[in-house]
């Protein structure tokens, strides 16, 4: 059997000539009196589907999550590369089979997974970005989505994520006033308040708690400072 990674990466290579890789979207967090890189995200679309890559940086630790979708937007697989110092670990999930196959190190689990789950890991913000993307504004209210959390060093989990629109706030970016939609999001790690533009781009993520450290879209550091 051909490994999932080879098949999916092979499809990606075939499609690379059809779409130029977009510039990464960068998210920052405050550290002292400056902002430092928290993560950068790219989403590349071809005629065969799309490839989403999220790279989160925490000091000497880097975690890269790659999610593959077919042309209908359904998740078909994902890989993780986790580097901490000199140690490198990997994990993958193949959702094209029933049951799905989740691999980490020498462990392989065959798991019944909900259709088209929100795939994420930690440290990573992909669940937040995907929940905002999937939220049905016409339906409104509190909405639930099945998730798949996996990691090279920990057992998989299948949490249920929640998202609810809670209002809107205006911010000023380069002398332009923008209205950001405000959401309440529930993840396995707790509750978050999230602001996003009309095009679905998340601008600020704020965990619950008095000492919460925000994650902010590059270019929105000052504009979103007052959003609590």
C-alpha cells in the first residue's frame, strides 16, 4: 500500500503548476513591549483540491499541521511534524478509508471518525480558523462541529467544538473603519473570544481569563488592542 503522505504529496506536486503558493498569513502575540511570531498559515487551491498548512512557533518548538481537502472541500487527510529542540516526531491521519487510520510513531489506530471533521492539534489555531469559516451566518445561534485532535506524542481525541456569534465591533486600520464580527468559541482547551473580518479572516483570538495573551493578525496589533 502506498503511504498516505506520498499519495497526497504526489497530488500536490501535480497541481502546483496550476496555482501559485500564496503568501503566508502571519499571526503575532505580545512578548514584553513587542510582538513576536506565533503562527503562519497558507491555503493553496488547485483543480484537485486544496492544501492548508499551519506552522506554529513557540521558542525552540515548532509544530506544522498540513491538511488536505478534495475539490469539494472535504478533509481527506492530514500530517503533523513536531520539532522540539533536536527531536522530530510525526503523525498522520488518512480519512479516505473506513475506519480512518491514525498513525503516530509506531502506533496505528483504526478509528470511526465523523464525516469532514475539524482537524487540529496543539499548539495550533486551525480549529478557530476553521470554525469561523464553517459558521453559517444565515442559520445563526450556537453551532456545533465534530473535531479530530491528534498529535505525534499523545492519543487522538474527538471533541465537539462550538461557535456562536455574539456581536460586532468597529476598528480602525490605516484610517479605514472595519466592522469585525465577534464570536464565542469553545475548544477542548477552554473558551475564547474571536473577532473576524467580513471575508472570514480571523483578526484576534483572546482566551478567557484575566491574564489571557491574545493572538493577533499581523497589521491589526494596534487596531484590536481595545477589544476585550
